[in-house]
C-alpha cells in the first residue's frame, strides 16, 4: 500500500534528520576541541542519572508543554505568535501582583494560589489579545507586534523589580522578595517538582489535543488557518476566531508564567519566561502542529536543557550546546521534510 | 513540435487517473481533448508539463525522448501550460510577472520585456497595460498575459486546460483566433474542454477520455451526438424549461449604486421573485461580480438599498446577510470556495449546522458519503479537496450549500463541469427553486444564461440593461447586448 510505505519513508527521514542534527552538533563540538560522545554522555547523565535530575527535567517540561499547547492553537489558525515570551512574562507579573495584594490578608493560601493562577491566565490572555488586536484590527503582522510587545514586557518586568516591587533597600537582579513558603505549590520530597503543575501540564496538552481533533471550534480554527477567505465565505467569523486563538494561547502562556512563579521561583525575576516561549515554538514546529507529539518532544527538549547544565561542570563546555542541538534538530527536520516531499513528488 | 505520448500511466492511490494513454500530435495541430469530470485530462496535461510525474510511460518531442520533471524543464523543452485554476502572482505588475519566470541575469531586463510584450500584443490584438497590477486584470486578460508569457519563454507546445471557463464571448473569439494563428505557425496546441461546440469549431482533431482511458478519436466533420456518446456512453438531452409562477418578491434592489476603481454603476433596480432564476450576463469585469457581491453583503454599495425578505440589509455585514438566508458561491474554487488541506468530510462539518460542541465524526462521514453519492463526486470522504478534479471540486462546492438558504448567489455555477454534470447540477438548482429558493448567477455561457434563467440582466460599460425575458431572447440578441450593441444609453 502506498500510504503505509510513505509513512515508513516519513519515519526514515525523521530518523535521518535526528542523525544529521547530531552529526552537525558533533562537528561543532569537534571544532571547539571537545569530544562529542563524552558531551552527549554527560547530557544524558545530567538529565536522567537520579530522581533529582529527572524531576528537574519535569520542572522544565511543565511550562514548556503548556506553551507548546498554546502555540499549537495559534499555529493551527495560521498565526505566528512570537509574542509568546511576553505573554508568559505578563502571566507571571499578574500572578505576582495578585499574590502580593492578597498575601497579608487572612485568605487561605490555597485560595491565594488559585487567584494567582487565574490572574496569570488573565495577564497572558490580555497581552495576547493585544497582539491579536494589532493583527486583526490594526493590520500589524503578529510577528512584528509580538516582537514589540516582548520588548515592552521585558521593560515592564525590570521596572517592577527595580521600582514599585523592589526589595527593601535596593532593587536587585535576583528579583522581588520571595513569597512565604505557605504560598508555594507543594513539592514532591526534596525536589522542586510539584504534582499540581505536572497535572496541569498534562491536562493542558490533553485539552488542546481534544479541541483541535474533536471539536467544531478546533476545526474552524484550522479552516481559518488554511484559507481565511474561504472560511469567511463559509460563514466563519474569521476575525473573532483569530482573536480567540490568540487569547487561548495567551491563557496557556499565562499558566506557564503562573507555574514559574508559584512552583519554581516564588517571585518575579527578570527573565521569568526562561526562553520557554521560543523553545515552545521549536517544539510546535518539530511536531508539525500535531498535539500528540508535543509532550514527547517537549520532554526531549527539557532533558537537553537540564542535561546540558552538566557540561560546564564536567567538561568546561558552555551549556548553550543544548540550544545548538535543539535548533539543529528543528532545522534538519524541516529540511528533511522538504526533501521527503520532493522525493514523494518525483515518484 | 510533434508531441508523442506513449503508454502514460498514473495512479493516485487507488485511482487510476491515466491508464496507459498513447497519442501522437503532429506539429501545427490543435488537438482537442474531451472527457467527463475526473476522466484524467488535467492529469495527463500536468504530466506533459512537468507538474507531476507519470508512474511509467514515455514522452517524445520531435521524435526525441525527453524526461520532464519540473515545469521549468518543460518550458525549457518548449512546453507551456495554462492551468484550469490560474496560477499567477497577483500582487505584481504585468511586466514583473513576465520577467519573474524568465531565465537570464540577476537584473531582469524590463525594457526588453516591455518591448517584446508590445510586439506580441500587436500581433494578437491584446491590450494589456504592462504597468497594471495583475490582480486588476480580468480572468480573460490574465489568460492572455499567461499565453504571452509562455510564448515569450519560448513555448512551442501550448496546453490549455479549460481556458474558456472564465472569459467573455469576445475574449473567447480572440483566444481562438490567437490559437489558430499559432497553429498556423507550426505550434502544437492542446485544448482541454467540456464544451463540445468549442472543441468542434476550433480543433483539428479530438481525443475522448473516459475514466483514465482514451476511448476514441475523431476528425472533422464532427458529429456531436457521437462525441457525447463517446464521453458518457449514452445520449444526453437538455431538460425542458419550467414556466415561472406568480411573483412573491424575495430580494429587492432599489436605486443601487456600486463602484470600484474601474467602474461606477448607478441606479440598479430589480425585484426577484421566489423561485426565480436571474442570470447576470456581460463581459468579464463589467460589474456583474461586484453587483453579486453587493447582494451578498461582501461589498458595500455606494448608495441605494438591498432588501431581503422585507428586511433592509444595506451596509450590514456578510454574517447578517447569511442569517437572512443569503449564500454566496464563489467562482475561484481553491481560493475562496474550498479549503486546501481539509478533507471532504471536514468541509461538510464546517458547512453544516453545529450540533453541540464535539464533532460526531461517524455521522459526518455518513453525511459526506450521502452527498458524494448524490452529487456524483469522484472522491472519498477523507479525500482532501485539492486532490479532486476541477469538476469534482465544483460539485463538492455546490453540495456544501445548505438546504435552508433561499437566496443563492452563484458565480459560474457550471464552470468546469461536463455537459452531463451541468444539466444535472441545474436540475438540482431548479429543484431548489421549486422549493422556494431564488438564484442569481453569473455566467459567460450564453446558452446557459438563456436556458436556465427566467430573466437576464446584461452588464456593459457601467450600465445595466432592463431585465430581459430569457424565454424570448435569442443567443444573437444576447451576444449583441453583451457586446454593447443596442444598450440604451
Ligand atoms: N493530486 C491528486 N491526488 C489524488 N487524486 C488525484 C489528484 N489529482 C487528481 N486526482 C484524481 O485523478 C482523477 C483524474 O483527475 P483529473 O484532474 O485528471 O480529471 P479531469 O479529467 O481534469 O476532470 P475535470 O474535468 O473535472 O477537471 C480524479 O479522480 C481525481 O480525483
Ligand atoms: Mg481538469
């Protein structure tokens, strides 16, 4: 059957892409005088050698998978939500803001955390709605709008940390005053992993999978993404759907920000998004917009991020090597996809 | 150039689109290709012009075997193709469109291109402004441009896949003249069409396709009934026209004034009855499309009123028009009508009433299967729309229209359909009229206009005629009106 054979071919090409990415990274390692296999071994060691490391990987996985889930929605609608970084930051800012307001009241901590999460979702959604409105009503391409809003969000974060929310005395790059431990998400054993946020990550990707696969709403989003003119003539209000896609993505980004605040940093720090927004875009591209693959690729990327922390410790290599590998993966997968299409076309 | 196709074979999954087709076309011939929708005509043409590859088979040009993998290689060998769905670069100027595909240095030589364009235009009597934007050209002009471009690139074999579907009668005559001139110069022309009368007047010989196979060839003098039988395996006749009942106005247009950058039309008045069919005639770009889009709420009128079911909808959004029971069926199927990348089932889900939040796939597949049967769409529920043949895309587009709408605004309802399907589509549309639907449609096919409309509006030079009674108008009269003769000023 041609269908299954082309699926095998697809898999073959994907494996080829991974090998090429490894080869590419190895060459770079050789160029800087390092031993590739040793580096890879250290990365794997750093990611999986014990429960502590594995739980660290999961700590990264949660915001990454949430962001990827949100981005799958905007991608399906044909939108490049570059503003995702800012949306994470605004989610974090709103969470911190709500919790600062409530932390000295007599409200039970659980409720404060809950309000913090809601505020985070709101913050992300608002920031995304801004990018969306610029695109849909102002005709500003979402890539430029998002880029601009990312800069604004960074400035806002820094201003808050050194201005209104500065630590007693003098503001510091280490961020605002941490919240009381009662306002931290409960963590497993001695790790930094919270089962609550883990559950949230899983729930998030499941919800998005379900929306895109099984609902009218998801199908309409795809229709708008693939051909807005035809979708409009079919009676789908394209502007509203684009706005909704942005807002939903913003909600997921805001959740990621809230997780970073309540579960990881317990305060606002300058780079609260940790680049997970951009990394999430790579994840979404790598899974070719299919929600089913996102949790696995996000896990791989999280493992690379955590594992590469071992590099400077053991090999005096910079940990940005994980970024090289991640970027190379995306490039080669896209490249091989192009090659595969050409080959299939030829046949 | 002599073109030989030997044992060309092509499968798409389980569909045998071309079944070992062999044909030889001598230089200087206009070869007609006839066949019902999905017969494999476009597939063969795309193979010859390098857009897709055959599974097996040989192509010979002037006796030499050639391998064609891309359109680029095809044009290098002198084969150029005009597509059923025009592929051009709309946001560009005409000259840029010309030079963009040309080989040559880094800096394209625009002056040379303009000069060459001018010479070619003079020869064929075309009048395209080199500085105009392609998107402002009518379909007919784009086609002329595309022919010029291919000639300029050195085409010696010209393939035209249903070239007359979107153009006016006069543009068609011009096209035929051009093709005859080219053939006289030794060019090989391959002309794919559903319209028997066109193929009969133009082509030196005809090949008939059926379900992927070449089932017959004919040379003049042609016998129409024979050709029809070869195409469908049976004889086909037109339905009789049904008389119109008393008038119950559904759609009213009062002193409507519409304009775009090229045209301004004032004071259009019309009352369309329940069950009535109104045809809009005119050369492409005479304002009929703008008028139809205004009736759908897609374009805002400058003045006047549009009233549907006694509700004044002027200035309201397309959504409110839809709510009032109006629907719009565009002509450009893959640009505005259907969504590439989605399956037929997904289209039916989108087009039908939403039931709940979650899609019931099984029910949707079932409904799609019913529609596929009913509308004879050659495809499966999971087929992506871009994989359907042109005619099958049109059937799908019509099948998607909801049953509860009662004002259907249709651009070129049977564009690209073979005669059998056209008759059948119109029987479906007429059945809807019997149930109370009203149809306003654009067509460039005079026979279609006269046969299926109750009344016809003719658009010419910024004016609109009084509604003509289609029953008492002849093809010649209509043709003259479209050409501007006898239009009241
Ligand atoms: N890219 C594709 N993928 C799958 N099937 C295809 C593809 N292109 C064409 N087909 C199928 O091949 C068959 C022949 O299609 P083709 O476009 O050649 O028909 P055609 O004779 O040009 O018909 P029409 O008059 O409707 O344009 C059809 O059944 C069509 O569905
Ligand atoms: Mg075709």
